[in-house]
């Protein structure tokens, strides 16, 4: 009754003016109240957050894309919050579905997929590689232990079956058996799993890189013998081994000719007594073709300099035998990573991917007449697909725009190209394009969860600045949408690992950096300005950039690029120059620690994931440390290039995150530095340790814990809330 009475009075206009006034006051009061609440809940009113870390890390990451050799079918692996499974799609519509049913975040990798010749079975490897003590990754500390084994499953469904311990499986052309490696030996098992795997033969050296002859009667392999290596051919019927042109060199990466009469390989010089090969050094190399029956070989091309090494181990397929008897290979001898074509009879090599850009992932079309590759040509901080005849010609772009495309494969139908793709807001996903190019169409959109915050993500901006020595450095700037001049926001610099990596203007094609990109976006959602720096020694900008002098343990020349990034941020009107932090993993962890040790006045806090902190210790413990660190003079320089050399100047707070089964960076790199800092007592030190975890965290829950800890740490020390 009372409501009806009030309505009648309002309709009569008895207090309409008062109602308008009351409404205005109410709205004003409500606005003030909301503003106060935001100020209390979100410090400085700058840090509105629209999604959680769990949301942005909820999308599955794809890898290991393969195509069946005879059926219009593809398969790949999805890592969905640590639950890794094989997915399959069939042409022409490529509707995707999950094949395996692993439902635990158990840290057990799946990879090295291959189809049986008829496309009815997929062979794969489950479990990671052993460490130097022979221990397999067991990051959940499963009391039953862990292993690495070869498995198989029917594409039609059902339970997978185990073939035996090992990795690198190759299915025979007849489809009846699988050969794989286990502890340096080759094992064979029937594909149907009807009997146990047995050694294929007994032989010296560490044997691997096996590949079947087209008719399945022979198996080529590489026998690594420390200072040299041979290519052998095992005849299954005769049970004999023939060594092809054995010499004092290192022969590697064999590929068969389509007729099975010849094998092409890459030859490097054998080792010397004072061999101190490091990342800044290269090797001469040559392409050889060998007659399998006679064992006689012929050099068809050799590098004009010592730029070999990196271009032969970084790509997934460094050497391919294409149509019209053309050999395709990677090389940096013209200053950029390109793919070249040369006749098996020798002659001039033709560059198939010209320009000041770098080719990365590549595959041959079903008829082997066309090379499909991705590169950063014309868009240096992204990746797009191209096609070019294997005999040479003008490369044709297949994809363009603001996305990234990689890992192309060509199904046997010859009508489509399968790939992975991403944008600034769309995470990595499998897709298809027409054979002549076009916009990627996602084939498993249902795999991206509804809570994934695509619309809330910002588009990173390409920024270019100069280091102190004048070198041009590229970065990606992540700005909160509401950022404006005078905000005085905290900022964070991210540094990738490797260092042979390049961050992109979008979601990355590697799992580790896909996660890193997610973390950078998450920090932006919390109000930070983020700058990702592609420092010298990384890829994407040419060989001279990658092999820049005095890098890492030989002078830390790339550190000036990080300082230049900080100076760039200090000049931005949105940034508080007193609140710039650092974060990164592996090599990025090294640069984080180096920045805090050398310039605590410039860098207010840092999060260091499994970084190298003493290059000299790495050199002594790891036989040169992968950088050729031998001799007292170089070891002294490497120490001076390390964070430990300047630890006495370190005063900024730091969070160290490390797994103690790290196979890339020894755990002592963190234990040693933490003890030094604690003894000095100048810097606030926090640690987060994952027992039994490896370098590239295998458990999804560990990524969440690490990133939550990092965000909380930065909130406390860059937003003025530290205790």
C-alpha cells in the first residue's frame, strides 16, 4: 500500500524536483563511495585487474604437429594445464578431437610423434630425457619413479600400448616395426607390441639419428665417438653394418634419396686437442652425397667460412632431400639464417629465403617440389609463412598481418597447409590455410576455455632504442589501456633465456615463452608497464647480432641493452623511474641478477628464475659450460662477467625460483649466490624451490606458484607495500 501511495504522489508531481535532486546526490555519493573503495582496494587507483593468473594460463599449448604420409590426417600434442594429450584431425574439414586420455598434471612430457605409413597408428614418446646421473624427470616426486618410453595408439581410439624404454622412434616403411634409441643403442620392437624391444645390433659409440631407407631394407644411423662420428648403414636381412666414407671428421644428419641409392649428410671437422668451441665461434661444414652400395662420397657444397654449427643444430630439419634431386640446407654464411638449394651433383647454392631476415621452421610440400617456411621477412618481430619452389624463385607470402605462424606441415592431399598460429590476444593454436595461402582457420577452437581473457589483453607495441655503443635494440612494450602521463606506474623489464631466443609481438611459439608472454600480460593487468627486451646474442636480427662480441662470460656486453631498456622506461611519462624491476629465466635470470648486482640504484627489485650466477663455476663443472670456457684467463673473465663478481654492491630485494633437478643450470648456481647475499646482509632475499623439478617447469601448478610468487613480490617491493 505504501509503495502505491508513493507512486501516486510521484505521478502527481508532488516531489518530482526533490526526486531529481535526490537522484543526483545519490549518484554523486555512489560515485564517491566507489572511488574510495577502488582507492582502498587498488593502491594508487592504477591497478584494476580483470582476470586471474589461472585464467590467462588456462589455454592449452600445441606442439609436435605432424602429417600422415598417405592419409589426409594430422596430429599434435596439447598441453592443457599440465595434462598432455594427442589430438587428431582429418581432412577435408579437419575437425579435431582428443585421442589419448592422460588426466593428471604429472609433469610427464609427450612428444616425438610419428604416424605409421598407413596413418592408422601414432607412435610417441612419454617422459623426459634422463639427466647426467641417468635419472628421469619426476617433478611430482612420484614414489613409483618415472621413465621415458615409446608408446603407440590407434587413431581409431582405444588404450595405448608400451613398446619399450627410449626415445626418437621411427616406424619402418612397411609399418611392422619401430626402431628407437635407448642409452646410446638402437632397439627394435614390433609396432603391435606383440614382443619386447630388443637391441638391433651391438656396436661402439652412441648410436642414433636413425632413418629408414625408402624400401625398409636398411637403416642409416650416426655413431657418435666423441672426437669424430661415422654414418653407418645396417642391413636388416644380412645383419651387417657398412660405414660410409669413414674418416677423421664428424659426419651427421643423414637423409636418404627417394630411390634409396644415396645418402646425403653434413660433414664437420673432427675435434682437435685445444678445441674450445663456444657460442661466439663457428665451424666450417660441407654437404656430401654418398653412394650406399660403393660407400664412395662426393662433396657437393662447402661453406665459404666458419659460420656453421648453429644453423645445423637449431632447425628441426637441417637437411632435406627435395624433388628434382635438390638438397636443401640451412646456413648463415651470408649473415642471416637462410635455406639454400643445391643440386646433388654440385654447383652453386641458390638462396630460397633471401633478405635481411631469418628462416626458421620449414617443411616440404607433399610432392616435395615446394618449400614452405616461416620467417620474419618484412616483419622482423613476428613470424609468417612463405612458399618457394625448391629450385629457386621469388618466395610467395602465405600469411600476413599482425599474427604469428609457425610449424607448417603439408598433408598428403596437397590442398591445405596445417600450422600453429597466434596473435597478441589469441594464444597458440592449430589451424589450417589453403595451399595458396590465406587467413588461418582454427581447427580446435573448442580447446580454448571460456574463461580465457582474450578481450582483456593489450597489444604490445614494437619499440626500438639504442644501447650505449649505438647498437639498435628491439623490444615489446606492454602498456595498460588506462595508462596516461603522470601515472608514475611501476615498470618491469623482461629478459628471455637462451640466449638464442626472440620475443615476438604476440603469443610465442615455444612453451616457456608462451608462459612468459602470459605473465607479462598478467603484470600489465595489475597496473605495471612491461618492456620485453630482445638483447644482443638473441636470434632474429642476423648472425652478427647473435654472435655479438664480448657477450655472456666474455664481458656481458648484452647487459648494456638492459640498461638502455631501463633508460627508455625512465623517459616514459607513465613510469615511476624509481620503481623499475627485472625478471627473467635462465639467461634472463642471469641478466636479472647482473642488473641487481651492478645497478641496485637503477633496478628496485628482481625475480630470478634459475639463472646462471657464476660463469666460471659453470665452466669448471660442465667442461666449458657450452661456451668454451677453458683456461684460467678466460675463467677469470667469466667470473668478472658474473653477478657474483659484484655481489657486494647488491642491495635491491630479490626472489630466486629454482627446481633442484635443473639439467640446464646447476642448482648450486642459486644456492651459492643466496649464501653470499645472506652473508653480506644488504639485500632482502626470498626463495621458492621446487624439489625434483627441471629447468623448463614440467608441472603446470609450479608455473602458477612461481608466477603468483613473482607478482606478489613485485607488488610488495614496487608498489610500496613491502614490509
